[in-house]
């Protein structure tokens, strides 16, 4: 440990959740266990617990994402927190000073937590560094860098279906280059002790230093998913693509689109995941997306429990830190 | 640091549980409740409730509550990573509930437990049964059935250890550190 992890309080409790990087297996497992205990709340008449009553959580979205914002909002409300939703388009905000000013103004409204989504890598870190000491920050996706709660809900989904991570073979398919989700997933999978993590993508959609992430690289879908337990499909992030990285969506589907037929190569009980939104007929066909092995909608439900866990752990550590 | 002494051993506690069973029976009869359900508060309350549930031959399975999500000191002590999900395997609506805990001291645990029960539905009534009732109440909460009332001062804390064998342990501590007996 050469430098202190800004994500932890002085007592080593979760304070900010910005990236999977720097967290050990114990803490990631604690997040999954805490999320597990929240799932019982959804089966009750009153789907709400008073844990964060009186706390104010601000969804600070500089980049649109209806699904992510909604699940954060539902999670906060299930914990009885008050939620402010702020959608600030990046074009309207000059960076640096203005972001700080926005922050100061919101702090003056007694916000206890910021959930930040931003097109620039490092935006959530920036806010965490400059926020008042009692404020927690959760990264809900920053540029190409990280999307740690998405990765943790994926880990939760895998653990629910497969139990232990040791012995598992997991394949991540698609646009690894632009995917903050993939980066966070690979870190989380390796930290939790997954036996083999594979990435499957055309050369143009792989980062240059891919192998240093601790993955096996495949360029052929059918070879890559052979005998895997989990197939994670990624979204093609066309909005982030400049120039000709892809010949056409049609050709991409021919080579990398997941179909029931191709899925035969994976283990019989393999599960298929996707962070959404899915482009049917590009990343996978409808039969697979709605098929018996797809757990895509479960990922959304589990996302609420995981976000409840991260929020309550971060805000619960405030008192402990002092 | 505290110096722990065993106050009651398993056999004596078994005797208390028998007495509580009888007291509960006559109490329920008096209230004309023929079909109660039972909920134990994690962890000591559940150990005790399992024994009472067996002896009273209650038809519905035992419910258990982990009140961590309802604690009023959450922002001071933070998240307990070992929260067990609460399990109420029956509808609480219009049911008569026997709520079981090991030690009643401040009453805050019972307040939290009742809050949680009401998030599952609207029970007809709640009757509180505790193995130990002791001084230190901070809320107007009254047990219906009690196993024993040991005379303790506020520096002393009493804890049920278990699940096998059950023992009541008394410790002395200056700050009530680690005291779970509320």
C-alpha cells in the first residue's frame, strides 16, 4: 500500500465508491453480502427501510442514462433518503470552476451524497477530492474509466447463479475499448478470484494494453465462449466511436453477435448477461436476449440491492470516521 | 475489558423456558388467542423463540427479524456487515404475534422490531416475551411474559450466549462497550 485509498475512511470503511481499483476481496464480498441482505426488503408489503432517513442524495448526471439514474433513485428511496435529480448537459457547463461552483451550491443544500455520471474519465474522483469531508461520492460511470456499481451488480448476478468465483470461466464480448463497464468487471472478477477471464472482440475494439489487465484475448466468438460459465455481452458504444472502427453493424453481428446457435459452445448452464440497453440484432438476437439463459432483467433488479448496499455502507461509515 | 461470569447455565435456562411456555399459554388463553404466530429477534431472541415455538406447537413456521436496518444508531455505528435477512414466512396482517427477545433493557431493539413488523403488514396484536427483563428502560415498552428479573446495576450487562448450550453471562464494563443487551 504505497498511498492511502481515497475511497476509504480513516477506519478503513467504504467512504466513496469511485472504482474497483484498490479494493480487496474482503470489501467487495462485504458489498455483495450487504446487497444480499437487502433483497429480502423487496418481498415485503412496504418496500422501504428507514436506514437513510433524513439523508439527501443527489443524482448528478452530466450524461444521460435513464436506467442507471432510475435504479439509483429507487435504491435511495428504498433506504428512505431524499433524492435530488440533476441532469446537467456537459455542453452547458464549462468544466473546472463551474463544476466546483455547482458542487458548492449543492453542498449548501446539505447534500450527503453525490451520485455522479460524467462523460470525462476522472470526474467522480475530482468531485470526491473537492467535496466537503462529510460528503460521499459514488461513481455512476465516468468516461471510459469505470462504472463500479454496474460491475458489482454483475458480480452479484454471477454469484447468485454460480456461487463461488473460483473455478469460473467468464467471457466478456464486444466493445472493450470504449467500455468502462468491462474495465470495472475485469478488475472485480480478478479481485474476487475468478479462474479465467476472457475478452472477445475485434482488434479495433480492444485497448492496446489489454493483456496487462489479466485476461485471455480472443478474436473469434465461438472459440472464445467455448466451455464458459458466464457470457457478458457489451453494448457497442457508437457515440464514442470516431472513425471507422467497425465495418457495419450488420457485419459486426455476423462475427460477434450472440445467437442461441453460437451459445451451444458455452457450458450447458451458462448464463448470458448484458448491461443494457441492448441493440437487438447487433450485439445479440432476440431469441438469446429473451431466452432461458438470459439473466439480463435480473441484473436490473439486483442493481437496486447493490446500489442500496454501496449507499448505506458509504453513509454509514460517516459516524465511524469521526 | 470486562470480567464475565456465568449467571445461569443451560439447565436453569431450560427451566425458565418451561415456565415462560406455561405463562404464555395462560396469557394467550386469557386473551382468547388460539392461533398465534411467533417472531424472534436475531440472534438470541431467535434461539429462545425456537424453543418456545416447539413447546407451544405453533402451526406456522417461526419468523426471524434482524433489526439492523431499523436501528436508531445506524449513523453512529455504521453498517453491520453480518446482517441476516429478516424472514417472516407468513402474512402478519390481522395476526396475533408473540415477539421474542433475549434481554429487554433500553427497549430500543423492540421499538425497531415493531417498526419492521409494521412494514410487513398490520398485525392484530403484539405480545412481548423476553427471557430477561432488567433495568435501563429508555422507552415505554412492557413485556407480557418474562423469564427472570435479575437485579443489575447499569454498569453490568447481561448477554445470552448460544445457540448450544444457552447461557446467561453477566459482565462488568465501564463503558458498556460491546454491550448488545438492549
